[in-house]
C-alpha cells in the first residue's frame, strides 16, 4: 500500500514535467560501481518513459586518474579543474568519449532507453576556445596557470540535441569539444551541462555527485542546505564555504539559473533513486538552487 501512495504522489509531477527538458550531469565517481551505474540508468530510462526529455552529460575524472597512473602520468587539478597537457588529453579522449560514454549507453539501453553517444564535437554541439593563461588565487597567493588543452565554451548549437529528444532518444554527452581550428579540448562537464541547459532553456539542471548536497559547514559535514538562492551561492563561493570540488558545480548552477533555467539541483547520486526522489516526490533530495529561496 505504501508503494501505491508513492505512485500517487508522483502523478502531479509526471503531469507537470511531461515534455519538459531536463539536463542530468554525473561524474565518474558514480560510475565506478556497476550497480550504481545500473541504478542511475534505470531511473533515467523511467523518466524518459513518463515523457521527460533527457539530456545526460558525464565526466570521468576518477577513471582518467586511474588510466593516467597506469601510464605514469600525474594529474594536476586547479580549483577543481583538470590541467590538460597533450598526454592528458589523449587520456581524456580515451576515457570520456570511449570507456565511460559506452558504458553509460549500454546501461541505459539495457533498461529500455534509447541512448545515443555524443561529445561536444558531434554536430558542432559545443563551440569552444582554448583557455588563456589564467591567474588563480590559492591559499592567499596569486599565480598564473596554463591549463593546456582546456576549453571555455563560447556557444552551443542544440539542433542535434533537439532532434534527438524530440524522437525519444536520450543524448549522452562526453565533456570534449573542439575549437574553430579543430583542436580537441577538455571541458569541465559541469560547465557543458549548464551551457546545454541554458541553450535549451531546460526546466531543470540536475548535478549528481557523491555528497548529499551543499554542506553548511564542509569541515563537519553534518548539515546541508535544502534550498539556496543565487545570492546565497555567490556568498558561499566568496567566503570559501563551498569546497574546491563543489565550487565548479555551484558556479555552473548559478550561471544556469541566471540565464533562464528554472531550477538547478545538486544531489547525492550514491543514494539509491535520488534522481526519482528529487523529481517525483514531495520530500526531494539534496540542495535546490533557484533565483530566490
């Protein structure tokens, strides 16, 4: 009987979100365990079957680190972003557009979805330019960083995505793009997800990660914010409350909301069915970010 009550609770949300576009992003930390990937894929397939138009964006940082270690390379991260030299770019291409993308497609299709693998290069989906040498401040000291083959998004052509979701496919996008000269660039997956969500004026951007949401105190990790406004997020980024790993996610959510995405969410992808709980129940999950609380 309790299961039936949950189905009834989901009904108004299914009506509300039918034919709406959701962008769902998850990182490689959620894909290490086959059971986690399978559970997320089942949830994605279910959401598509009830009429929600899905675009999935994925990273693959831990898997890239593992392959780098096997090849004798030492990954370098600055402000939660990967510095990408030529050898690291080769790793990114193999892991993001190869291993991870293929595994996600297989898992979603197993549950009845029709997933299609893409990267930002396909159909010139993501327009990008190589990031210039950037000044960053760490521990109170400023220094210049050359991020190498890291790209910044300059535009999105969502034509291919629109054509796919209108035909009930689920695009699964790896976080690579190319500049106007055809140079392949590694781009933060949170950034790509936010830019796609803005281009499609998505109803929601949902970032699935390995923590419950945005911590009120990262040191204690005892409580999370259930809701934040854009101004709240900017304060957390400025005063350092948001951890280095959370910072790119929070910035992406803020950019998306400021440019027309209705709501963004940061949820725990390791919690079973957190995606369904967030979208289809009254209780929700994680931290919701909107224009105002």
